[in-house]
């Protein structure tokens, strides 16, 4: 059975984010769902907000450049022959 990929047609997609405190008391956020996402902030809330904006920019860049989207932003629909 073939599958057709579609961009998720929602304004927001939940992504997992890891926030840790490295040196100097700043917070570092990464996401296993969005490769390349690295956000740094003074608080956990600021780090999450920055990460959300970066995730949007990564998706926009993928669409503009014709690169594949991270899987969390894509849904698969079976194609029945």
C-alpha cells in the first residue's frame, strides 16, 4: 500500500523539548522532534518561547528550500489503489 504525505494542517503542533541548565545559569532547549533546534534563554519560559519561534522558522526554511520537513509536521495517509 502506498502512502501520501501531507503537511499537518494545523496552526500548532506539539513537539517534545528538553530544557537543561548548562553553565552560567542559562537554560538550553533542544528537541528530538526538530533536528537542529537549539534555544537558549534566561528562564525556562523564555527558552520554550524561543524554541517555538525557532521551530516555526525551521519549518518555513524547509518549505522555502524544498527540504523534507521533520516527521512531526507530516501526516501519512494511505492511498488505496
